[in-house]
C-alpha cells in the first residue's frame, strides 16, 4: 500500500506581499550610512550626525549635565 501525500498547504501570505517584504529587507541593509565618527560602530543611517546610538546618547547626557550646571554658576 502506498501512503497518500498530504496536500500542499495554501500560502498564508500572498506571494506579492512576501516579495515586497524581502525587497524592503535588502534596501534596509543597503541604507546603513556607515561608521560612527567617535567609536567606529555602525550608525543607524539617519540624516544628521554620523553617531551610533551609544555616542548619541552620551552626547545628549552631556548636554543635560551642562544645562543643570549652568544655573549654579550664575
């Protein structure tokens, strides 16, 4: 006796949508701008300063510290 092959399942996602998702993944990889100007890590590729998220966070923290110290000097 031969065993019956199970029917092929229907795709849940339309092939067109799946192809668009694959293409968007490729363009996201290409969109990465480069390396951080401070530490050399990968940047997010956004416009503006070429800083990674860590260096950007440190810069923002430094700005906050300076703003807090300014009134004490006056």
